[in-house]
């Protein structure tokens, strides 16, 4: 009798344990997307930087474009606005928030495929979250090219002007002020006063410039798919934003020529072809295609 009771008790325990394990597996499966998005965030963090000095792609491109002492970008640069919007799309893609729609049986080109919200988990960055909210709530979905234009406000459709992200450079500069990279000043330009953001922490910008230089000189690997996706995107988007020259300006002539030659090698890649290779980020290559078409 005692033996029968022990067996019954053991059976109940095993069933209870199996039920508990099944529930745990289900919970793990349901949180898979959140874990993936979280891993995407962690992968994009610079391992050598403290939490306060991790920069987004938009902040890095803006920092390359800012004049150190004057604290503003060139008045003649009309490319940086759309370039920063491209950075946002890539940043969201690298963090696991966005992806391109499936290409289907008849393979669509990168620029005709729609941008899909993969996860709406907050990123902690107001600009990124604002862009993500627009993309998530828009039906039917839009293409990468359309989103760059909509977020920049470069649209002829007055019903879509609300998609424009306003004061992006100023908001990014304020982020960099909070991270201790820039400071805030007022400058008088005869007819008006302008808020500027001169460089206050030169070591962070020097580290950024060195990262760009090393990627095409000391650490050149001659294969874009062996490069860090974030660094590759930074080089391509800095060129599209017309600020890459600023990173190469301190180089000697031989290094400058070699670096630019390798940059042009990257610019001559075919995004459609590169996006089909293993572990490629399709949305990143779609943004590249939008700027090089």
C-alpha cells in the first residue's frame, strides 16, 4: 500500500514538473521577439565606451559634420538632412525594430519593398521612437525612399507633412550635450542670434574619427560582410551626408588617397546583390540603394 502511494505521489510530481516546464517554454517563446530586440540594442553598443558616450548613427554623422569651435554644420551642406533620416532607418533595423517585407516568389527590388515594423519596443531615444511610431501606424506601409522623404518633410503631399521630424539637428545636438560631448552657446550673426554647440569633449570625436579612418586603413578587410555593420553604415551614410571628408582631412596624402579609394570600392557595390548574401541586413542596403540610385 505504501509503495503504491509513493508511486502515485511520484507520478503527480513528474506531471507537475512537466506542466511547469511547458509553461516556462511557452513564456520563453512569447518573449522571443523582445529578447531579439534587446540583443539588437546590446550588439549596437560600443564595447569600449561607457554608457554615457554610446552614440547613435545619427549622432555620429552629425558629430562628423559639426565644426569643432563654431558648433554648427556647414551652411552649404544640403545632404545631411536626408542622410540623418537614413541613419534613423538603419539604426532601427540594426536594433531589430524594422525590416523589409518578404520579397515573395517574384523577387522585388529593395526600393519597391515596404518597411515593416518588426518590434515596437521603445529604444530609449525620442527621435527613434517617434520615427518608429510613424512607421508602425502607417497603412499601407511605405518604401525606404518614401520614408526618407517623409521624415525629411520633402513631400508634395500636404496630408503627409505630419510625418516630418522637426529640429532633428538641434535635438541630436542636445543629446550630445547631455552625453558631455558638446556644450551650448549663443552666437550673434549680425541679423540674428543662433544657438550653437561647440565641441567640449575632443577625445570622443577623436575616437570616432579614428574609427572611421581605421576601418578603411589599418582594419580594412576588403569584404563588406566581414566589416561591422554599424561601421559600414557609418561610412556609407557619412558619405551620403557629405561629412566623410571631415574624418579624412587630417590624413597624409597617401593615406587619404588610399582611404578614399577603398570608400569608393564600397560605394560601387551593388546593394541588390549584397543584400542577398548571408547575414546581410536588407534594410541597410535598401537605404544605401536609395542614396546611390
